[in-house]
C-alpha cells in the first residue's frame, strides 16, 4: 500500500467481501492511485459509516467505492451522507447469485445517486477504472496512467483467435 494520501476510499460491508474488493485496490495501485480500505457495514456499524462518510471529503478522498452483498445498503447509505461520487459493487451471493444486491444498489430514489457496477470481480475492477477516469479529469498523472492502461489493453487483444 502506498504512503501517499488516499484519493479513493474503498469500503465494504464485511471481511467476506475483501477477496472481491481487493481487485479494486490492485487496479488502483497499478495506476499509481493511492487508496484505503475499510470494513464498514450500514447495518452492523452505522456509526462507523456516519463518521467515515462525514470526514472523507475533508480528508482528501475524492471517490468512494462501496462493495456489499445481500441487502447491500452500504453504497446508498454512504451516498446519503457524503457529497462525493459513490460507486457500488454488488457481491455475488448464495441465494440469488447477487441479483438481489445489484437491484438494491441500482434502485436508488431520485436525488441520491449511486453509480452501480457489475457483479463481483468485474465490478470491482471496473469501479477502480471508473474512479480513475473521474480522477483523471483533474490529475494529469492519473490521466496518463489511465490512457496507458487503455492503450496496453487494446494492444493486448490479438486479431485472430488461436487454439488453447
Ligand atoms: C453484507 O452482507 C456484506 O457486504 C456481505 O456481502 C454480506 C454477508 O456478510 P457476512 O455475513 O459474510 O459478514 O452486509
């Protein structure tokens, strides 16, 4: 983890979300973007949520990525408190494959937006990239790192398939 001041706050409802949310951390770090990771539950630790979201902007956090499963109230609850952009990552769950969490995150009442990504690992990676693109609007170093990532990704796609 970098010593730089974190620009992205990654919060998750449970330790059990970490194996997915660490993909967001790894993607941000690969782009040179400092982040911090915290376990904060809308239901189990509501005071921690309130304190974190009230202080985040003044501490220099610019984007919050919130991962949660089941009722998945975390991103919406965070968005209700902080003016920062909140990106939601629904966890794949045992009961409905995570569709329950995805719908919960998506169906925010008008006026309190959450930018919900796809389920699980892909969602966590894309949340990090979306956070990078937001930060890139006001940070040339991040803009270059994000452009370089996109260029390398494109160059890495072969024109023709081959047998495994
Ligand atoms: C949610 O409930 C968490 O985000 C997690 O995805 C889910 C289950 O939590 P644990 O019972 O594994 O702690 O709040």
